[in-house]
């Protein structure tokens, strides 16, 4: 056991997805990253992860249902003793398949809902999928499986927060995640289109908090503010290489979704190394673990053990220095970048959004 | 939902009780979260089977651990109420 124990494995099984969400956290350039791990690689990863302390695995992507071997992967993770969550769009789900996933040991199903309005949802994900999602959610409950509804919030849907709560109640969801867009991956080029204004956020927050109190013994309601609107950053992934391991579809093992976009860091592939070595010793994991890398103002700040200086990827993409204080922090010398960006939430974006694609990303 | 000594509790569908071989403690696992339990708490949860009431659970534990049943009952009630308020426990 190392000093840092990973608790959760995020298994991104495939970048393939029938949807094209404008805020997808997948990398912008997916062209060279299509070769997916084999079943045996994943099964090995689950056993190694459990031996290192991991207790939960979340199957995500892309769309994990597009893996033909998902039943075997669920069974393997379950046999390793992991709590198995499936994060899906719900779109390719069939009733029979859900039955076999359940008997393979699935513990929870998380379905994403882009909007309660079909036309609005189509603007976000590029297709009309709401009905399929609602059907999938109904099957989940019919089979006695727990259901999480996940909604990514942004300027275009925040005003329908009451509808999201009502929908989750109607579906008898066990957990409702109302998570504001984080400006990573595809959300960054689409930021002007997605950033809300403070008034919208405050309204949504009060609705969410009221729902949380009213529904507390039935449904867990989670509301995540965008860090652009908080004074101090979130402890991104609970600290770099502290609690989470993410394995990308091609086997790259990462501390977070965007870590491979940082310059000068090398990350190892599951095909070539043991998961334990990658976690304990690979240069990419070691680099930003702990506090050695910090600059001022983080280095001497008393919050550094709580937020770990924020998100490294956000620091890199916005300031050009991956070791800088996350600019969402009010103490960051680059905080004006965030203050200025927030202003865009008050105006109208001048360009349509860019949709996620497996082809070359369109330049903006 | 307010629990009393006659409530018959069981874990919510999304919650799993699991022994953690790394820490030697029991964990409650549920979506995106985990909670490490004291041994006394784990002993209570293990008996939340949807059949026995909180009063019955407490009297079993009192015999097993040679302790005062009413103390155990009030501790159990408080602990289980907190779980219920977080949608981790339901009553049968
Ligand atoms: S955010 Fe949308 S496009 Fe990206 S993986 Fe999820 S459902 Fe697919
Ligand atoms: S200065 Fe660094 S450690 Fe302090 S609150 Fe800001 S990001 Fe966190």
C-alpha cells in the first residue's frame, strides 16, 4: 500500500459515441486514439486496481455500451469486488442487454440527460435521443437497479432546472447530479456559448438546494458550481494522483481526463506496465503529486492541502503554465482571464457551437 | 422519514456494505462515494435486513456484546436516522 490509495477507477471503455455533445470532456483530437484495449487488458486492470485499494469502477467513455464485451467487463469488475457503475447516454441500451448486465453484477446506472426539451437537447448533442433515454431510465428502475440522472448545466439549459428536478422525481432516480459544465475538452472552444450568467446560476442553485432538502431521504441531489464562479478552485480529482485513476480507451493511464494534454509529461500505457508501477512511479503521476511543484501564491497558501492549487489542465490551457495557480482562484495573478470570460455569459455568442466528432476537430 | 424503534430498516438499493481488506474496516459503497464505518456501526448495518426492527437489532447486539440494550438502541437510532436522511437507508 502506498501513501496514496486510489479509490476509484474511471474506465473509459471507448471514445465511440452516438452523441456529439458540445461540452464532451473527451480529447478534441480523437483521430489517432481509436485502438481500444482488449477484454483481457481491462480484466487485468480491475484485479490490479482492487489490489491497490480501488473499491469503485465507473465505466464511461464515449459510450461504454458500444463495447460488445461490456457484460464480461462488468462480471470481471464485480468478481474483483468492485462497485460497478455504468455511465451511459442510455441511447444504445436494449432491455435484454440491461438484464444481462444486471446479472453480471452491475450496481448502478447513470444516464445523462441533455435537456428536458427535445429540440434544446438536439442543439447540445446533435440528435433526438430523449425518448430512448427515458425508456432506458424506466428499464433501470423496472429491474430494481439504482438510477442516477446526470445533467450537465450551462447557459442553454440552466433556466429549466425545475424541469430537471421534476423529471428525476418522475423517474424515481436515486441520485441527481446537476453539474455545471467544466471548461475542459470540447467545452473550452464552446465556452462563449455555454457560460451562464450569475443570475441564472444563483437561481439554479437555490432550486437545487431546496430540492436537496425536500428529497433528502429519497434522492441524493448534487449541485456542482462551475469553478469560474467560485472564489477558490475545486480540489480537482481530489488531488493529482491521490484518489482517482483514469484509463483511456487506448490504455493510457491518467490522473484525470485531460492530463495527456499537458506538455512535457509522459504517461504510461496499461499494455506495457503494471497499474501499480504507473500509479506509484510513472513520471506523469509523480509530477504533480504533493506540493513540490507549486509556485506562489499556492506554495505558501493555507488552502493548498484542501484544493491542491486547483486544476493543472485549466492552468495550462488558460495561462500556458501547467504549474501555475489555477486561474479560477481569486489569488491567481491570471484571475482576470476568468473575470473577463464570465462577462461572455452576459452577452450573446457570435458563433454556433462546435460539435464533438471523431474526425479532425473543426478549427475556430 | 422519521425512524423509531419499531422501524424495520434496510440499506437502499444503491448501497452496498463491503469489508475492505486494505483497512480492515467495513465500507458503505454507493455511487461515486464511500463511507468508512466504525466496527460498531458495521455491526448495526449487518443486521439491517428488512426483517428486524431497530429495537430487535439493538437487543441482539446487547446480548452479543454484553452491553446495555437501551444505550445501543439510542445510538443505533441516531446513526440510522442520519443514513436515512441521506437516502442510504430505507424502511421496509
Ligand atoms: S458527453 Fe455526450 S458525446 Fe461525450 S461521451 Fe458523453 S454522451 Fe457522448
Ligand atoms: S492560492 Fe493556490 S492553494 Fe491557495 S486557494 Fe488559490 S489555488 Fe488554492
